[in-house]
C-alpha cells in the first residue's frame, strides 16, 4: 500500500529537533519526522522551531512525497518511523 495524508496536525518536536507528522498506510498511522537541518534547505532558520514549522507548512506536499517515496523503498526506521534527513531533500 501507499502512504496517504492524515488529518492529524503536525507539530514541532524540540526534543527530536524535528517536525513530526503522521501519514497513513490504510488505517495504520505511520509517523514521519523531518529534522530541522533538512528544513534549513528550504529557508528555515537553523535550530529555530517556529521557522522550521513554518517552512514545513509551506512545503508539506513535497515532504509527504519524500516520505511516500522512502516508504515505498522500505527506508523505514526500526520503530516504523520515516525520518527525513537533509540528503533526502537535496
């Protein structure tokens, strides 16, 4: 199956230095993390939660597509999370 967007709102996760959101594989939620350093490539301020979250919102469809592609290739962390790093958005 392919990932589809979820109505669950995204949030900034300071502890993980990432923006966290959820997509779905059927009814199963799949957590997605985008590290702040990946978001910096799109203009967010280094280490700034608000700037990173704003950047995520402006580019959400792109990040959903990156997550979907990683999921299809099986690039999933042990805990089932898809982690988007700078190399994924180069």
